[in-house]
């Protein structure tokens, strides 16, 4: 996954974000990345942690160029992405058990599966979390043997039709393709 210049600038800003702003797992749509423990943090090729103040800043920067995108970003609480490189297809084997455990965790905690794709060794799972008839969380688990594995979590008021825009704006391929369906109102 390649980061755009915009994404690189946002990542640099993250270095200044205090840990006190971290999203707590008590937030309805937030995943406990540490508890899921999918990837060793020191081996990640990409880690994005956009939260509260940074998302508001992105929203303000986009206001003049793209008011619809700015409005959507203003409704988000957090975007977390972890990408783990898989050098060859054998690297995906040990990860499959962790993915299965994470999928069970999601289902046990009220997340709803909207997409499950298993094709030629690749796996993608998309889960939604709803609260009060609103979509408040999106989780994507993706494994592409010989390439990478990713865990993506978007927290906040989400419009399923706009998820691809977040992926395009932050250059996150797994989100660019995601068009989840929700029974709740956006």
C-alpha cells in the first residue's frame, strides 16, 4: 500500500498527538487493536491512527475543496489502519488463526458481517457496528498472501456510500473497494 503526500503529512502530524486522545474500546464502533493482537506492531509496514482533533483538522482543510467530504470527516471519531507485510504465501498461514479469532470476537461483540470473500487464498471480511439505528463502526480484515494483511477500523457516524471516499482520500485500497450495506440509516 502506498501513502500519498497528503497521507504522509497526516502521519507526520500523528507524532504530535498525545496518547490521551486515544479512542477507548468503550466507543461502540472502536476495535481494541491491542486485544485482537493480529500483527506485531514493530513489523507493521503502515500504521495510521487518526483521531478526534486530527480528523477535525482534516475536515476543516477539506471544507473549501470538498464540503461533502469535510462533513463526513467531521462525523468520524477515529480511523485506525494496520498493514502487515506478507513476504510469501506461507506467511499467511499462522495469521489465519488470528483472523478467525478476530472474526469470532467481532461477532461475539455485536458486529454484523456484511461481506465475506474467500478467493484464491485471499480473504476479506467487512463488519458493521450499529447503535440506535445508525452505523457507528466499520471493520475490515483483509489477507492477501504474498502481499499484505490489513485491519481497518473507522469509528463514528458513517454513511456507507461515503466509505470509498475515505479510502481514496487516504489511499487505502481496501477501503476504496468497500461499499458495505447497512440496515441502519446513515
